[in-house]
C-alpha cells in the first residue's frame, strides 16, 4: 500500500495518499519533491503527476497489509461528494452475521443463559469469511455490469477508487465508535482488534482488483463473464515488405491502432469556440475537392491540413473545466491506460475491418478528442467521438466512432466505412472528456443541427 514519505502512514489507495498530502501536510500538486516510501526504492519525483505515474507503473499496493491508524483515516479522508460515486445495492438479508443455529441451540439450553464478553466472542464468532465472500460476489457483479457496456476506462477506475475511499472512511468511523464503546465496557483489547480487523475487510472491497487488468483476469477466472475483444495498440508502426510492398507486421497483431497523438500538431488557442467552429465548418463545406487529402493507402498520416492553425480553444477550455482527454490506450503499465473508449465484444464483429478508404476534410490538431461530422444513412448529419484509428492489413484506415444522433439523441456505436461512397468525414478536434463539444453544422437543407445536452 502507498505510504507517506513524511510521516510513514500507510494508505489504501493513491487517491487517499493524494488527499493525505493535501490535508495533513499541506502539499500541493506542484510541490518539488515527492518521494516513494517503499523499501529499497525512495525514488524522487518533481511533482504529484509524475509521482502518481511512477507509483502506478512500478508499484502494486493492493496485496499489502495496512497499519494506518483509524483516527488518522477518519480525520484525513472526508466523504467524497463526487457524482461518480453511486450507491451499490448490497443485500445481506439472507447471510447470517453469526452462526444462528449455534446461537439458538445455546440459548435454548437454559432460559437464564448468560455469557461474559470473552465467552460470547468465543462461542458466537463472527464468520471470518462473511464480509469478504459477500462483498466479492457483489463486486464481481458490479464489475461485470460496468464492463458490459461502452464506458470510459477512466470513469470506471475513478468509480472504483472513489467507492473504496468512501467505504474506507465509513468503516474507519464505525471501527472507532466500536472501539470506544467496547473499551468503555472493559472489553479485552485483543477481542476489539479482532472485531475491527474483520470489519476492516469492508475498507477495501476491490482488494486485488484495483486495475482493469486484474479485474478482467478475475472475472475470466470465475467463468461467468467474457472480456471484450481488444486489439493490440502500439505507439509505432511495425512493417514488413511483401513483394515489394510495405505492410503492417502481422506476426503478433491482426490490425493496428495508431494513437491520435502521433499526428495531431496544433493546440487550440482562441476563446470563441462556437463561432470559430461554425465558421470552420462553413468554410470546410465550401473547400475545393482538390484540397481533400486521401490517406487511404498511406502507411501513416504524412500530410496534415492546418488551415485553421491556432484558432480553436478546446485545450484552454479543457484546462478551465478540469477535464481530460480520451485518446489512446496502452499496456497495464502506461499512465494513459484508462483514457479510451471500451468496446464490447459484440461491437468487434469484423465488419469495419474490410477495405476502408476515408477522405478527410477538415483540420487535425495536436491534442484532444476527434469529433467526426459525417452523414448518416438518411442523409442527415452525424456527430461522433473518434475513439481509435484502425489501420487494416492493406494500409487502409478506418475510424471507430461513438456516434450521437443529432435528432434522436440516441447513443450508438458505428465504424465509418466509406469505401466506394461519396461520404466525406470532416474532422474537428476538441479536448472534452466523454461527450461532444457544442457543435453547429449547416447541411444542404440549410437546417441547423445542434448538440447541446452533453455540454457541461
């Protein structure tokens, strides 16, 4: 478990360590020295962001035991008011806290039956696996539900961490009250410690399941949930030549996602987002077809349209609203592991892996989420978050988008496959997390379509 390098206290999660630094030691995220308190490590980092990334990459704390004092936990970590923390419907009504049959038999022996505190604890022991078994069952169901639908990895991870923080705080307060009451009754301290240790199982219901990798591994072991298919993602293109042609190396992968950060170059600077986007879209709709660049058979993007340059402000807007990007996914050790869309297995049906050729029209920027403005089957506009780029074995490119219908406001998933069609996808880059930036688009019928309901 992560420990404070100043006072040595052990904590359950990195989030708790972060709060501990802020509340107890008054360290902000830009403090110039954060040290790893793990034995034989003591790595120093220049700020909290670097330090958190280091802990995630090189240390796994969930399997270690904690010795954090109860009063420190209860005073250091207030209840979270984050909207991502939802109530989990546990139902323990059918699970006995004590061995009911044994208790009933003992009391039926003598109506004047009485026990000392020590006898009570020894004769009617709390089932030591009660909490863990019940919690693990409900946690498994919860994780299965979260993974059965497309959702941001970051949202799922934050949900789990916030839930752990909440339970840790509540159980710590409960244990403190129990300790006080039992000590007032002169109960043996060893008995009090045993009771609190069993209640302590509730503090970390996701023990051993703190990362997506471990959660999927656990669910797969249970056999009641199949993890979604996920294509291997690499930061570089591995190629080989076949008959003089350069192809993607298929020794280890069937296809390859290219992280958008590889190709996006320009930050967004100006504050007037809506007007700039509207003007850009109008201008884009009038561009000569000669300005459209077809990347269908190219190995990577080698030309970027940069007409708008530094005219959009989504990057600044993201910083002001404390939002994050959702672009790419890496291995378990990478810090950006949770910044992507999670696609269910039934989405990965292979239909979008056919010979895809996309005509681009618009502007690509350095950072942020790609939003595609395309045309749906009925000829109307479609707005979608481009979650990944798939390069097929022949070098053709396909976008995988989370699409939001402008009229019906219904969310669905779609892979743009524009082979042998005249469909043109215009690209605008934003820096909002999970949902679309407010976008306006004028179609040929002069009707203005707008998506307002997911902004802020």
